[in-house]
C-alpha cells in the first residue's frame, strides 16, 4: 500500500460467495485473485480447485456437467475442475466403491481465508468419519504469493482415531482449452509408460502429443514412472507452460489420462498413492500420525 492505491483490492482479492443458478445452486466458492493467477476454490466439495486462470486465460478443464451441488452418478456429475481430489476410501474403479471415492463430495470447514501483501492463504478441514469406524481429518492449505504464477496446495492427513486406518489418494489435475490445444506437448522425464488398454497401446506413439478433437475418440490412459515428480504441458500457440510438481515420496504413482474426444477434450495429470486396477493397494496411517502431500501448479511463459 502506497500513495498509488488506497484499497488492496486494486492489486489482489479474495471473495467468498454462494452460487444460485441451476445445478450449482448452493455451492460455496472462494474466488482468489493474486493479480496474475486467479483460482476458484469449492468450499462445498473438499476445497478443491474449480478453475485456474492465468492473465485471464483458462487453464483447467470443465466438463459439460458443470459444477453441481448435488451428488449422483460419477459420469453425470464429474465436473473436471483444476484439482479434483479422489479417495480416501477408493481411487479408480473398484467393485463396491463409487468411482474415485467419496472425498470430493465432502464439504470443507474454512479455518482461514486471508488476502494481504503476505499473499493469499485459504485453509480448511475435511472430515472422513464413521460410527464405530475411522476418524480421519484432511487439513488443506492453499496459498499463492501476490503477483505469483504459482498456486501451492498442501494437505495433511491426520488420524484422530485409536486404530490404524487404510487410505488412498489420487489428485486428478485436469487441463483444458485453451491451455490444451492441438500441437501442445506433454513434457516429463519418463522411465516407463504402461498403457492401460489395448487402444492406449495402439496410440502409444502419440501419448505425449495433443491432437485436434476427434468425434467419439476413445480415451487413453497410461501408468507412468517418472524420474522426477514433475510434468508439464507446453503450448506454443499461447506461449504458455503449465507445470505440476508434487511430493513424489508420498505420491509414488502417476497416471496420465488423455481424452481427445470432441466436447470432452481434456488432459488428466494424476499423482497418486497407489496403482490402479489389479495393482491397487491401501496405505496405512497410525493413530495420531500426520502425513503430508503437496502439489505446486504453475503457469509460466515459454522460453
């Protein structure tokens, strides 16, 4: 604050509101703008990052479902969003569990919401409990420096119960147009890429290339082993690079999901605690134990 401004909202802002239209009616949102990066947080859905913009341009994928307050079948409610957190009971498709688990559907309790010259800080808590069962708490902290090109998400999972509990986590980070466009390329130091399906195997040569949309194109999915816990998407058309860095020690697995289908044009970058399908396994958290996970989302100019 100096003589050039008398209200910090000229530089950055944090606003909290409730949506009122259609299926989104009742959703509580925190709208954060650091002057360069703008990100919307879904207080009603695990404090996940709904959308991310850089200098006014959209980075995230939003499905035709849009953002909805109600719950229901996964394919009819999956909104995409910049970060959609999956777990803690299940990830992927497993018999007896909803697709990608139930965590995203749990509302957050906001414990801090601040915008100042120190930056934007939003903190919340998401409970996952059951009578005669688990007592897990996910403490989420999302922050960004004023004028920064980066948003950091830090989760701390706490076992408040008196017995060891199972858990799993998958962070479904979804990129969409115009960041995702024909000619963009996925960049990472990859040691191995295992296709999930026969179709993905056929398309393996194009795994890192973003094509034009194709009507009814089947999705492809690969299980990647990365040298470093960082992956990016580079788009020369808009001269931008989207980068995802994460805590590889606690998120040792990585899934790349690519949908080039017309109208469902998306890229999923998904660090996780476990393999999917037959390789699925739970991690363990002891009573009173705390385990932390971190994502760092950046949008930078291409060199």
